């Protein structure tokens, strides 16, 4: 029987001191308990804004200790194009991390996923993202049309503001009226976009950095749930 190649799984967050460091440790611990699997998986982690060799946060280490996992030896490393290329699968915590990776390395498309997205593919996610993009474009077009239609009036007001400092308060009041009219034009779109962005944010693993210990515990519980599912899916594939 041909031996399956070792798969490199890369977890990514921002600083590599909280979420992805815990994710790496949880994944290693879980794999050690599934030593009977024929699929070999190498686990690594990195951060889009990490400072190399920085230790895991105190709260992250404490929460992992509560789970019987030692994070004391972890040292952060910054995400590089080389690490992205080296990985076979990249699981990130937020949509922003995914966008960052696909921006620095186009070849990453197709192998980088939100952790939750990989575990529980959401057929509605693409639809929501496309709808958000359409609303962004609609708002942008309305802004352009608005400024184009009222260009002379706005330029005149801006000129008066520069030249007549003594009348600044009056001019600012008039500008505010124009902005309020624009807000009225795009208000429905803005409210719709806010609702969609809230749904998209629910797929992120939120950053506990700088927050009380309880936030780290909630983050760790979420990572435990989704990493186990991700590894089970990966181990059972191919």
C-alpha cells in the first residue's frame, strides 16, 4: 500500500500568541490521542502581525493548562509567503486573515479556509458575501452620483470654508445638511449591509487578546470543538 504523504496544517491568527497558538496545541494534543490514524499531519501556526519568538499570552497558557495542555514552549512566528506555500491546508480565525493570505500569495486560494467554514461549509456564506459586495457597489455608485450631481454646490461651500474662516461654523452647517441628505439616500442599504456583516462575523473566532480570562476560556472551547471536527474531516479524507 502506498503511504499517504504528510499533510502540513497551518493555523493563522493575528499575533500567534492567543488563538492560533492554542489551536496548534489543541490539534497536536488531539492527534496524539488518535495515533492509530494512517494519515500523518504536521501542525504549525503563525500570525499575520506576529513578533517572532514572542511567547504565548499568559491567559492562553493558563487556559491550556486547565485542559492539560502545555503552551509554555510556544514561540510566535510571523506568517510568510514561504509558510503559506509550504502548507497544504490553512485554517484561519477571521475573514480578514483569509483575505490577507490570499493577497500575499494568490496560490493560497483553494487551501485557506475559516476554521468554522472548513468544518461546517455554509452554502449561504457565498451568497451573503456576494450580496454584501453588491450593496457596497450600490452605495459607492450612489455616492459618486450624489457628488457628481452636487459638485458645484459642494465645491463652492468648500471654497467658502477656506476663504472665509470667520464663517466656518455656518459653512460646516451647510455641509452637514448635504451629508444628511446622502445618509438618507443610502440608509436602507447601510442597514442591510450591517445585518449581513453581523452574520459574516459569526463565522470568525474572535480575538481574546487584552480581555479577561473568561474570554480565553470561551475561545479555547470554540477551538476545541472546531479543531476536532476539522482534524476528523482531514483524517478521513483521501
